[in-house]
């Protein structure tokens, strides 16, 4: 179970896209926010640069299960490449659990990052808040249009 996607030797091009589907449960103890970063680098770890960052809203003290989808599309390439990203969350409860909202959608643009480095890996890093008691149950990763 992992989110890392190795970029082919030809590298990233305009329109290269990535998608992750992650299912996450939380306990009744979890009330903090969590951060979901899409990282690009050569290690496939949290030491890679977070080029897109999304914050899950604070939850409530109720157990819940949700589906989180993250998307990234490369908009420009080179030493100052850019990407656009989308974070989408749906969960079982209408006004409690993962969020007081039944669905969450957040769009963001990256700062510039180098897209021409050899052996790039693109993946998702999750940093849970101090009291966001979450368990990642499933991760599906896909890259296309290389």
C-alpha cells in the first residue's frame, strides 16, 4: 500500500496527471486537521518537496469513514514547472466525523518546481494533526499522459 508513482524516463510533460484514492477512518478522539501534500522528488518519501498542499477541515469527536481523492495535473515544465491540484473528500456523516461539511473540495496551484530531474517520484504525504486519530485503509495510485 503506497502512493508513490515513478515517472518514466521521458519525464513530466504538460498534461501529465496523477490521481490518488485514499480511504480513511477516524476515531471519536480525532478532532484536529490533517494535511495532505503531493510531493515530487527522487526519494519517494516525506523529504521530497511538497508542491501541492491541502488541509482537511477539523473533524468532530465522532467516528467516521471517508474517501479522499487527490488530483494533480502538470501545467508547465522545466526549471520552473507548475501544477494544479484538487482535493475532494466525502464521508459517511452529514455534519460530524471527518468534517462538519458532507463534502469538501479544495483547488490549489503549485509554486514552481523542477520537472526535468531524472528518476522523479510523485506521491502523497499525510501529516495528521496531534489529535486527528486516523487510519489509512486503502491507497490507489494512478499516473497517466506521460
